[in-house]
C-alpha cells in the first residue's frame, strides 16, 4: 500500500510538471498555429521517429535478456521488452529515474527471476548506458560548444559529473572491496550527522548489497565478450534514440542539417539534462532543447518542434509503457488470487 501511494504521488507530481511545462511553452503563443504545424508534419518521418523509439526500447530489452540468458534465467524476447518498458515508465515518473530499476527487479521477481540475477543484469545495462552517455556527449561537445551559453555549459558539466559519479560508484561497488567499505563508512557518518536511527541495521544492509555486487565482479571478468556486445548494442541504441530529433527536423520540412549534426546536438542535450532530478527531466529538457536548437528552428516553429520531439521520444511512450504496467499488474494480481484460492482449497480439503 505504501509503494502504491508513492507511485500515485509520483504520477500526480509528474502530471503537474507536464501541465506547468505546457503552460510555459504555450504561453503567449498561437496554440492553433502550433497544432496546425504539427498536423502538417510529414507523417513518413514521424513514423520513422516512432519506430526509432521502439528500436531504442527493444535494444534495452535485448541487453537485459543477454545477461539473463547467461545466468540461465528463463525469459524471452517479449518479456525482456516488457522489462524495458516498465523501467522506462517508472524512471520517467520518479525523481532522478530512481524508480526504474527497483520496479524492473520487482516484476522480474514476479516472473520467477532471482533478485541477484536481475540486479546483475540491470547493473551491467546501467553501467553500459552511463559509459555510452558520457562518451558520445563528450565527443559531440567538440562540434557543438559554440551553441551553448554559460548556463548550458554549467548544466552540461554537472550532468557529466553526475553521470561520471554514478559510473564510478558502480565500478567501485563491484570491484573494490576497500573502497566499498570506505564508502559505507562515509555514508554512515552522513546518516549519523543527520541523526538517522538503526545505523547498525543500515550498515548490515549496505554490506550485504555490496557483497552481492563484488561477487558479480567475477562474472563480469569472465564474460568480456558479452560485455563488449552489450556496450556496442547500447551505443547503437542511443544513436537511434538521438536520431529521433533528426526525424522530427525532417518531418517539419527541413533538410539543411545532416543527421550526424542533429544527433550530436541531441547527445549534448541529453547529457545536459540527465543529471537533473526532475521526473523525466520534464521542463528542463524542453528548456534546454529551445536553447540548443534555437540555431536550427525559428521562434515560430520552436514550440511545435519541442512538442513533436518530446511527444515522440518521451510522452507517447510514457503512455504506452504505463498501459503495459497496468496490464502486467492486472496479470500479477490475477495470478496471486489464483494462488491464494488454490491454497485455500487445499486447506479446506485438509
């Protein structure tokens, strides 16, 4: 019940953020003109953008499934895509994407996958995504530095720093026992400073989690080829995701910029907003898009470009993934009820 209330609060906050963002974007604009521009977009390129987003989510499912298969877990192509969509939905509606991995682990557990193996699969996937985000963004910055104002440069550096910090903590948590203990002690000192209770229980919990990660280090060292495949798949995944901005650009009737230029600009944008704790970076992504892409779009077309781009690479798939979560939860509840009824029948028989 507590988890359900947290999810409901997250959804309400997420919807409020969307409403505020929409208000800021459309304030003082001719809404009907914006709608007409979007309606006149070339449907062919809009379809390519939607397909690109489907490919992005599918490739994440492929990477999750690749590790689960190595760990002898029973899963299949459609289940892996389901886990990808579940992660996308809960990452979108929770601050700093904090709800994605825990909910993926929960639903994998409901499908009979062990928590330690699902944790490893998601850990590897997350590490690969961090490496890819940082690598492509830093390379892309070379070609787009002139488009960034001082505020965006600061946000970009913060985004890179936070992604690097997360990546470093992941690697330390997996490979370095000494550093892991140091991190635990530092975390406990911070908790003690804020007078948090039950520190001994928290210490035990931290050590158990890190022990699990360190055990996984052996697995990672012995499967370097699989790690390379996952990394290459993730690179393709993100390049396809970044390309959505180009297909929106073409859908609005433009062709002056090539796909590599638009992809590099979107890579910088993604790294700039990825460290912001706002759910789905709502509001921040739209604002950064306007600042970075104002050299591409006129003021008249900017609101339409923002709405169409975010509509394809975010809002549409929040809706789709939300439906998947609801359908899956109905299935989980049904199975739980059937199991409970069966148990009651056995008890009555006894």
